[in-house]
C-alpha cells in the first residue's frame, strides 16, 4: 500500500513537471526548437526534466521578445520625440518671426509691395522720354515728331493722328502726311491746323502736305508752348508715380513694416519726386531758351 502511494505521488510530480514544461514551451513558441536532443530526460532520481539547452534558449528568446516589445515602445517614443524635435524646430523658426508671423526681415524682402528701385527707374525713364521729345522740337526744321501731339476727331472719339496716318519728310522744309483712309484727309488737315503749332497744311486727294514755316516769333512761341505741355505731362506722370509709391508704403505698414522704416522710405520717395520735377523744369528752361534764340 505504501509503495502504491509513493508511485502515485511520483506520477503526480511528473505530471506537474510536464505541465510546467508545456507552459514554458508555449512562451517560447516563436523559437525554432531543435529536436536533435530529447525534449525531456530522466533525472538521476528518476523524474522527468526539461533539456537545459532548450530552457536556456527559451529564456533568451523571451528576453529577446521583451526587448523587441520595448523597441516598439521605443519606436513610438521615438516618433513622439521626433514630433517633439519638430516642435522644437518650429519654436526655433518661430523665434525669428516678428509680429503677425512675418519674419523680422520681411519689410526689406520680397513681401514688400513698395519697390524704391523700381520707382526711381520709372521716374528716370519719364525724364529721358521728355528729353527725347525735346530734341524733335527745332525751329524751321522738318521733323515728323512735330505732329505727334495732333489729335483727330473720329466720330465721338479723339484719336492720335499717328494711328491714322504716316508722316514722312519730303524735304528739309516739308512734311507729308499719308492718311490710310482717304475720307479722313480733310479731317486730318483741320486737326493739324487747329493743333496750335502755327502750321498751314495743304490737303490734296491722297495726302496732306505740311510746309514748315520760317522760324517766326509766332512759330517759336508755339514750339515753346508745345515743350511746356510735354513737360507738364511728364510732371503729372512723376506725381502719379510718387502717389502710387505712397499707397504701397501704407500697405506695407499695415503688413508689418516698422514705422521708422516706413517714414524713411516715404522721405526718400519724396526726395526722388522733387529731384525729377526739378530736372524737368531745368530741361524745359534750356529748351525754351534754345527755341527762342536759334
């Protein structure tokens, strides 16, 4: 009876040992098991035990999986850290921004509406055009540009004569106006006569002949009036350019430009305006003197 009891206890112990082995094997399920050695072996006392090599391998694999799981967590943590780094970058870039999210240098960069160099360039071009026009205003010389100011009434509109006719030089004292529409010849003749240029055009069936008179006092005066009108037109353009520049500066001020910088640029724009107005007046004085003396 005693031997039977001992045998029962030994069997129970072996069963528990096998259950423990199965539990460990389940944990190490992902580990390839080598069957070159027996899974179980009998110990010196006759009980069943787990192969130590397998037990060690399973233990390492468990630690490996734990490490992999931690790595995944670390990955998530890494992603979070990456976002944190991005946030830091944003903070760094934000530290360079001024009020309204604009960079501190925005007022002097491409975001500016006002362009001082462009303003100076356009004012200079206006002055150069005027000087070029003045070169065509010579007393007693046939020059097609003399007729540039002539406007012709066509229907209810005033049209530049150069859009309706081609002006050429017949000789040193005569201009020829070839009108594209012969029905407008009389109208063109009248427009030239009433343009205030002291000219007496002669119309025929195909063109209008414009004799250039000797430089009488009246003709010289008409040329000076023409020069003055051209100068006034140039002044108007300069003033308009300055006004547009001031409007752009107001926009830039609202967009974040500092008040000091805005004030400085306004002063420079006004200085440019004053300089070109004076240059126009000086050019007109010189041209008037030339017309009246030659």
